[in-house]
């Protein structure tokens, strides 16, 4: 019954588009507090929205997703401009970009892990690909905005992404319905990340002896 | 009449080589004001000359241009050494590197856009590839020299490259002679960039409300 | 007699694994003096151990080595955790990481150069690939640790790697036994690098006239 697979593929496609839109929006909200011209802001948004998936596709030797399908760059541009005009009209709190950023992280972790699996990557590599897809766009954004990357600020970020990817992989291994597995893994990333921001949860710090 | 195509291909090949030489020269002029040893300078020149085209080729899944053809790295090395000895003999103004940088930007925008088109990329992606080819080498150079990248300094840079790429694409779409289109697009980038430096033209800055 | 090739291939495979382990260990020793959580430390170790070879494989359009074979990431993780617990128990001098770093540089230079040759790269490109494989992991590590990259600190680093790669290539060209050539090239990199650290040997600095 191949038609059963169509909704899932469509779900993954829409999830990717939503992740792209979220990361573009988060980038504009962060870049908007800096002195960028409109074009510079668009560059930051595109790098944030398309960077992680590009690195994943390069490493897996897949066709790069936004080159094969122009829809992604159009959605990224649209989300960036929409967010920009929204932020010009309404006064938004400075930390608001953390919400779309966490959503983008969660959605990209799921699509990155599943894309790697579909490409026959072994499970450990697939979990790394989920993290790379989720994390690299945000690193590019923060570096271009000259901010310390969120991923290195201590509150669970890459860790949340990795846990979500591992849970997703375990559920797929246990042959649980892929849609349920995807929603569970993604929700875990999003909720862990929000909880980490809210209560400043972090892994313990370790330093080597000197 | 295939011989009509040879001059154009040859023109593109020479344009690529000239772009590589310009970016290598600009890199040496910038790195020369820092404390680099000779080898470090060569590394910066190679990264600047070959970086943008490498990223374009990786994203398009083309063979990387300087690996397929050793001529590019030899030209980059030659231009770097020539510029270095020139700069040791003559006293050159500090901002001189902006000229070969602008030329390299213009030439790489043209060859990057055309290479993407030849690889059947859709037009929006092709224009991005022109910008990536033109801009990434300079970003690598500035990062390695620990300078704020020119592309983020406000005066038209990536914007000039993108406009040139779009004009080139529009002229090709209108079936104007490809050589004329290439020269027009490239000149536009170069002149826009020089004008932006001379009169400090920039896009308006936007910031989001807080 | 194909069985004669097995030891050499095996030697190269073990050399790659050793290089990965060394770079992971050096990264933990450097990151351990910063405020990283355990996961952040693992990310830095993986980036250092797998970064250079990944860029080489991307540029050569080979399958990325640690995706094709999960052993590499497991060895990198193992070496990182082992080094971490060692450094928690014993007090290690701060500059100790320079030793595994130099070893990793030497081993990666050899495997990077040979991998490029096996992929039919011309010799100049093969020597660049040796340098990229050896140097890029350390650059990623230093950037993630917010330290000035060793490669730009003046004492022979990329230069040592390049000289070793060129000697290796010359010996292979002269049809000297490949194992001897590999050991000689690698030892040269390692000893040059250690000597450069010990006696602060550097190439002369050049600056252009102003």
C-alpha cells in the first residue's frame, strides 16, 4: 500500500520547509538587533536556514536539498521578509528568537536523522547527521552575527538534539509507527531545549586537572 | 559551428584564471600588513583564490575546479609570489587590495553564475552560486587575517555581486550574446563596488523594534 | 602478489585510526582547560579528529571516511573519553596536547597525501590534500575553543606538514618502498614540528612595504 507512505513523505517535506522557515525567522530576529543592511540580513537568514542541511547533504554525498528544489530558498526568503516586517511593526522581546530557534532545532534533528537513515547511514552516523542538520545553521547565524554560538553556551542544545535523535532511532528500531517516532523525537528536543532555557539546565562542566 | 563556442569557453577559462590571480593578489596585499610567514601568506592566498569556487563546486556536486585542473593552483601561487615581490619593492597604499578584490569579485560572479547554469541549476540557485563564488574567498581571507569581512562592512559587496548575477541571467534569458551579457554583468559588479567604496554607498540599515 | 598489498593497506588503515585517536586526545586536553560540558568536549574532539579528512574527502568527491566506516567515530569517541578520564586522575601539563597534536598532524599528512594519490590527484594537489587533512582538524578545534589556531602562530606547522608531504611524494616518485616513504615523510613532519616548538623555529616573517 504505497499510498500510506505518501502522507509520511509529505509530512517530512512539510517538516523540512517548516524548519527552514523557523531558522530563517530566528536569524532575522537575532540579526535585526545588529547593524545589518537588508541584504546582509537575508544572507544570515539563508545561511541559518540552509547551512545545516547543506553540510549533511555534502557529507552524505546526497544532492544538496535546496539546489535540487528551489522551494526551500523561496520559503527561507519569504519567512525572513515576513518576520522582518512583523518585527518592524510589533515590538518583540529580544529573546523571542529562542522559540523559533528551538523549533527549527527540533524539526531539523528529525529530518536530518531520517534523511541519513534513508541514505543507509549506520545509526551512530545517522544520529550525528541529525545533530549536524539541527545545529550548524544556528552556529553559522551566531558567527555571522558575531555572537557566541548558542550551542556552546552551556544550556542543553546539541545534547537535546542528540537525545532526540537517539530516541527517534530507538523507536524506529522497535518498529514503532514512524510518524509517532518522529513526533516524539522532535517534541523531546523542543521541550528539553525550552526547559533548559527556562530553568538554566546544563550538563555538569568538567575540566581536566592542571 | 562549434568553433564559435571555443572562444567563449576560452574566455570563461581565462576569466576564471584572472579571477583566481586577482583574489590571490588581494590576499597577499592584505596579509602582508599582518605578521604572517611566507607559507602562511601562501595559505591565505590559496584559500582566498580557491575557496569560493570550491564551495560552489561542492554544493553543485561538480568536480572541484582546482583539483581537476592543476593550472588554477599554479596561477594562484604565481600571482601570490609576484604580488609579494612587487609589494616588497614598491611602497603600495594600504587600501590598494580593494581593487583586485573588486575585480576578483566581478569575475568570479560571472564564472560562478555561468558554471551553475551549465550544470542546469534553476536561475535563483544560479544567482546564489554567483554570489557564493564571488564572496566566499574574500570571507576566508578576512577571517584568516582576523579582519572583519568586507562583505559585512556595509558598502555594497554581496549586493553588487547579486545584482550583477541577476542582470547576467536576465540578459541570457533575453538571448543576448553571452559574451556581451558576461561583460555587462561583470562590469556592473566592478563599477558598483568601486562606486560604493568611493562614495560610501550602502543599503539602508534596518533594525527590528525592541 | 596481492597479499603484499594487504599489510600496506592495513598499515594505512591503522595509521588513520591512530591519527583520529591522537587528534581527539589533543582536543580533549585543550578543551579541558575551558568551560565545556562533557558533550561540548565530545563535539570538539569529533570535529578535530574527523574535520580534516572530511574536507579532503569532500574536495576529492570520495565517500567521507567516517561515514563509510563507523569505526572512526567510535575510535574518536573512545580516545576522547579515555583521555578525559586520564586527565581527571593525573595532573597533566598544559602544553602536553602539543605532542598528540604533532603526531596527529604527521599521521594525517601521510594518510591524506596517499588517499589523494590513490584517487589519481596530481602531485601538487595531493600535497595540498596532505596539508588539509593534517591541519583542518586542529583549526576547527582551536576555533571552537576560541584559541588562535596553532597553524597561524608562526612556529612551523603547515610548513612541516607540506615538507613531509613533498618528501613522501618525491620518495614514491623515485619508487622507494611505500612503507619506508610513509614512515620517513611522517617522521619528518613530527620531528620538524617538535623541533619548531622546542627551539621556536619559524619561517622569517615578511611584510609588504607601506
